[in-house]
């Protein structure tokens, strides 16, 4: 699965709202253990095809991301 | 029923939705926002985020996450001043400031920050040219109260903002008396830092407030602690809003504040402002007719908010305020209103004034009762 991770819960929630408004399906999940070295909190899980567009949209909305789309197995 | 004319201190009553939103959260959700990954915590976080988004809409802020919550406007102003200024920096404030800005400013002066207080005219208005003259090469910040809590005088913040932007000076606005009543647009008015309180014009409960910080400006926090983010790191995160929000938030209060702001956005600022102006006009014109009466602040209704301060010859404002409550159940506030600078400016030291501040829920008939009450009191007791 593909995820984008955020600095805090507020960033994750804001990202979820912004992406849903743009028609991108996301689901907030706990940050997968493999990634939790960077920070704790929430990640947005999304389809591989949507990652590029999602990162562009979030960057334009000044939502800081820790991992700008990473595949977790 | 009491007649409540102390909305400049705390607005009352609140919209019904404020009470129900807080009650609903306390009974049904109650969890900590921003912590953990449970659905309960997420529900709290989502509600807190919603209040940020509503405030962002009201103040025309592009990124709601640049808003951090504080206890009140006083904490927000302390953060802005103490979290940015360093010894050797020059700070400019006006002669109409409330203690919330003036006291930390004077405290900083003892620590090596240079302070200029630009005088205002007898109606409390700042002349931007005087402010321009006070600017020095080391001027770091201009701090200005948008509307006076003593006279209601509205300062020309867009002009000041433009001047500050040109000179690359940070512009801090204290919106205690204006948020929820006057249009505030942080971009158009070039506001770098906006301090607001939740319990006045924004119609939220006491214990809520916040600070907007423009992207690119970093504020040193007044306190460090748990933020729910970067939990493994012993250092405070530097991202907004987490860096300024250590410890569990006043979640029920913030949710109540959100309901207040939603009410304001639904009514529209213009409607709120118009109603308050009508009440202010009634007070202003009728009070002026009472013998021995001085009413302070601008006569132009467009230059003031719904704060009407008055004094009566040979009468103590506190005495008037007491009579109004005891004999007529009218709640007002008398004295210096935590703003000695403003009273110095309008010439009402040391006695101060009696202040009437109606709100959106005040009716015209209530104002009639108050005017008659003041007339009777002055007739009876004025020597």
C-alpha cells in the first residue's frame, strides 16, 4: 500500500479534507510500524495512481509531509 | 431579567449552538485531540480543526494550521511580543493600548527592548503619519489595538499594515474588540500576527483565544511540553500549530468557539455590525442630552464599535455603575478598563469612565431602559 505521512494529527486531518474535496480517496491509518522511526501519528493511505497528484495538491496547500508517498509492504 | 451591557468584557448570552456544542462534546466524545489514533481522539481533533478552519474563513487566513489556540488574547499577545523581540529591537505601540499589550511591552523595556508609545488624539485615533515618524532602523514590530475597549475607536489598521509591510516591520494586531464585528483580512490588511480572544465578539466561552502567525515567521514558545507529535524527540517541534500548543487544549471551549464563529459567519458581519451601530447611535445621541454628561470617542458611527464610555460631572463612574445594577439590574463596567494609557489619552484619569457595551443580542428597548435609568440617576445624585 501507498501512504503519505504527516508531522501531526492536525496536518493529517487537514490533508484528508483537502484531498477528499479534490476527489482523491484517502483513509487515515496509524503510521505503519516500518515508518514510525520518523514520527508517530497518522498516515493517509491512498491508491498508487493518486500519490503524485495528492502530493502536488498538498504542497500547494502548504501541508507539510514527512514522507511524500512511500510504498509499505 | 438583567440587562447586560458589558459585552466588551465578555459577550453574553451566547448563541444557543455554543452551549449545545460544548455539552454534546463533553457528554459524548470527551477525548484528547491530537493524541493517539483512536476514533475518539480523531473525533476531538476533527472538531478542533473545524474551529481553526472557521476562524481562517472569518479572518481570510489561507492556512488554518497557522492558527494556534491560547487561553485568551493576553496569552497570544505575550507570545507574539516575548516570542519574537530580542534586546536591541524597537517596538512601537499606540497610546490606546490595553494592558494585555502595554504591560508585556513595558516589561520587555526593562529587558533591553526599546519602546515607543505613539500618542493618539482626544477621540483615541492614531495618525499614521505620527506612527511613520516613530519608525527607526531597528524597529522590529508595531503592535496595535484594532478597536479601543474604552472609546470604541477603530484604528486604520490597513494603512498601518501597508506601511509596516513597506518598511519590513512585523505588524501585530490585537483584535480583542474587533474580531466578530469588524472585517479582518490578514492578507489585505497586511497583518503578520493576529491575536484574538474567543469570549467577546467571537461569541465563544471564556478561556479561549488564539494567535495567527504568517508563514515564514517563527515564534519562540512560552511553554514546552506534550504536543502529540514528534513524541520521541526531546525537543519541542517547530511546526505550527504544535509548537505553540503544548499540553491538552481547552477542547470543549474551542468547540464552543467554533459554534460561535459559525453563528457569526451565518449571520454575516455586516448584519451584526449594523445592529450594534443602531444601538450605539441610540446611546450616543440620547446620553449627550443629559446635563453634566461627557460621552467619549468618535462621533462618527463608522469610526467606532459598540463601546460607549461616559462620565458625569461630580459623579464617580463606579457609583453610577453600582446604582445601575442595584436599582435597574443593568450590568456595566466602570473604572479604567485595564487601559490607563487610553484614559490618559482621552483625559479621564484617575476616575475613568462608565462603559456601556451592547452586543448582538441586546435589543433597542433595553437601550431605552438604560438611557432612562442613567437620566434618573444623574438627576437624583449629581451635586
